C-alpha cells in the first residue's frame, strides 16, 4: 500500500542526472543520500523499475503554497 502523500520518485538515467546536476551546478558528491532499502525504492523495484546503486533519484514534491519542487538523492548500499 502506498501512502497517498508519498512524493513521486523517479530513477534518472546517467544522462538525465548529468543534465539536471549541470543545470543546478551541483556534483553527485553534494547530494543527500537515500538507502537502497527505502520503502519507496522497494515499491519501485516491485513495479519492475531498476534501482541500481549509485543512481540519482529525483523526488518531486507538491505543495499548495510553493507549487512543485524537486529534491535529488543518491542511493547508497544498505
């Protein structure tokens, strides 16, 4: 069961992550981390989405006051 307020999680390809990080003038080492065992990543794997270690995950959050925002996380080993 997915919580109704869970933000959208997307695993980016290498090219997509490089584009996004370049646009934000960030490097992968500056990203926050997310555990491979995170519940939402487990749900993605159950849905057939590959979640390779070290991939960048784009999390889209919606807010009534701020609109839409993005947070980027890098997965780590469990």
